[in-house]
């Protein structure tokens, strides 16, 4: 299965996305709350985070990269394109 098929549906379209390997630690949303958000749907047994807005500035891009680098589940991906 490709990474794009293994991502959460809540991710907005764009180069950053979070895969289903996310463990719900919320570190990404702490580092970059402008782009990452925790899914608080109570129906989920385990929460997860997702990209709710793609970075629009260089500062946001750097924070997305930092979140990706420190993600303990290696769940944040950058496909290198804007799709």
C-alpha cells in the first residue's frame, strides 16, 4: 500500500500529511499548532493528529519540518509536491 493510501482522510491536500502510523502523541500540534491538529473524535479508540493546513510561510515550513524530524512514530511525511 502506498503512503498516500495509508494516510488519514482528515489531512488537507498538499505535500505534508500524516500516516496511520501516528500514535497520537500530539507532539506535532505542540510544535506547530498552525498546521497540525489532534483528532478528538471520541469514536476513535486511539487519537491521531493530522495536517489541517499546509504551511504558507517559510517559518511554518520550518516548523512542519521540525515536527516531521521529531515525530516518534515517523508518521509525518513530505511528498515534495503541492498535491
